[in-house]
C-alpha cells in the first residue's frame, strides 16, 4: 500500500514532506506494539521541481527497516508518476526504557530507586531494553553495570543458589543405591542448573544438578 503526501499548493517537496510520508508508511506497514517511529530524511537528495505535488513510498532496501536504510520513492504530479528515486534515511524507534541512575555492582539487587525511565531510540539496540519494573523482580545484576546504561535481560540474573568455592554434598542415587560425597562447587548455579563440581576425595570433576544451597545430585535424583 502506497502512502501519498498531497500539499495544498503545488510547491517543491521537502525532506519534511518525505519524512511524514515515510512515517505514515511505517506505521501502516510495520505497526509497533509500543513506542513511536522517528525519521530523519535531512540527508536525502530531494529533487527541487515545482511539478512534483506528491510523493509515495514504494518500499525499503530491507525488510523491517531500522537505522540507516534506503527508501524507494515515487514522485507524482496530478496523480501521474513523474520519476523515481532511492534516498538514504535514518529510522529510529523512541520508547521509554529503564536506565540506571547509579553504578550497580555484580550480584547486587536492583531496586526501583536505582533506575528510572528515559525515552531512547532503541532501533539500533542489539537487545531490546527493559521497559517494565516487573522484569526486575527477584533479579540481581549479572555483572558490573555503569550509570546511564539502558537495562536489558542479559544484564540480569536470578541470584545463584550455589556459588563457586562453596563446600557441598554430592548425592548419587541409582535405584536402591545411594551414595554421598563431600565436594566443592566450581561454578555458580541456581536450583535446577547443571554445574561442575569437584569430588573432594577422588579430586575428579563431575557435572551435577543443583538441588539446594548445599546439595547437588547425580543419577536418579537429577530431576528431583
């Protein structure tokens, strides 16, 4: 579906005219669940010709356009096509996201006083930033996070039930056979995670499932 811009007077089209037409096209072709599109066509070479009274968007150089893209345009006069052109435009998406107000250390719980909403362009973000306080519930920082950083899911984690270096019990169950041994966790892990542990007696490294803060399981009890 083409989207036209019809000026009230027959005047030369401007980059602002193209921007409005592109925004209308994006909103219809690629509707957003949240946020709003922005478009910068200031670098586009718009033909200066009073015979052009409208412009239409034919498409983009790639699907789901974001960032710097090529827009394919058609220029019209009196409803008849006059010429076509491809122009470079920058497309962004403005959306409120949670941004850190202060430095957050690794494994530190993230309270509501430590973050706040800011409207940012997320079009070029490799990972969509978090936009809901509920996504912070029960989470801690997975690593050091500087102030002014938009939070993403990969920056958060569920606090580990067991940490590397913890003294633990390794439980092996196979049918009626049940054995236990002292061990040391070699990795952090939450309940249900598989981590490496060292058997303190044999010095062998094995993989086991975290049951709780002091126990890992191998064998029949892995599914606990």
